[in-house]
């Protein structure tokens, strides 16, 4: 890895003025390093951001470079919650590319409402030169004997210092999530039914996780006695 590759890539991001509750564009501009020098990539620009969940099963994301240039987007996504997904895109170029700070503006057309919390989406944008750092967290959650928890999903809160991610894992299964690299604290939310009439005690071990690029790490939940609290 060259010294330039270790420098942080920054940008400006806005939601297009024509955005509606059903559709919008995330526009990225002024791609540069923190010292305002231009970014040169050899193969691809890595882009990560949060997006509203598409009503379809696909991520509902299309890439439109401005000005137009032939690129190949490799789009991956993971659910964060019922309304939000984490997007990771590798924008591959046929040749090495130096971004014009004033002109290059990748546009991401999104099938979803961006107008309810535009600052949330624009603040989530992260750029990487020839990299898209992420690792895998596998959540191991055993089934609970009480049928009241048949549809319960274990919340998997990952809490770093600068941002939080709440993932949701099914009981009785091993669920994998692709997560940005970093150090996270993990907590064990107690399973409870919507009416809070049945509660179980949960533990997770270990209670911290270091997510490394291209590596998988395991976290296992255990559950104690199920109770019926008196209301």
C-alpha cells in the first residue's frame, strides 16, 4: 500500500433538490484528500453509505457518473433495520483515474424516500481509494423454547465511538453481516414479546468485537430462563 492509499478521502454529499418520498439522488462532489490534493485510483473507488430500504428485493440503486464515463458498479447491501440498508459500491474504471475536484460527481439514483432525514444519509457517506474496508460479524443465536418468540429477531447493537449500527439476527440460526472495519462494543438486548408479557435474559460473549478487513468474527448469544412478568 502506498502512502497515498492511507490518506483519508473526503467529499461533499447532498440529496438532489428533485427528491421525493419515493425517489431521489445522492450526489457526491469535490472528491479529494483531506489536504485538498486530488485522488487517483488504480482500479476502483469504494463508496459506502446508508440508504432507505427499497420496496423491491434489490437495493434499488443505480449509478450515473457526471460527466459520463464508462464505469462498472459492483453494488452490495445489508439490512440495518426494517427501513435502512447499508450500501457498499465499488466503482471500477477501465483505467487509472484522477478525479477532477470541481467536475467529477458520481450520482446514486435511489428508489426510496431521502427527504425525511437527508442529513442522516449524506453524513453516512465514506469514500476509499482502491479499497472498500469491511469484515463479517456472525451472530449465533439459539432458539428459545417459548413459541411467543417465534418471530423475534435478536437486536445486535454495534456501538463504536463515532457511529452505531443495529443489526437483527434470527433465533435458532447463524446470521452473517458485512460491517465496516473498526472496533465495536456489543450489548445483549433482552428478548421480549411486543406486549412485553414474556421476557428472557440474554448474554453475549465477548462483549466487544474488532472487525478486520476481509475477516470473519463470531459472537454468540445465550439465553436464561423465560419469565412472564406481572403487569
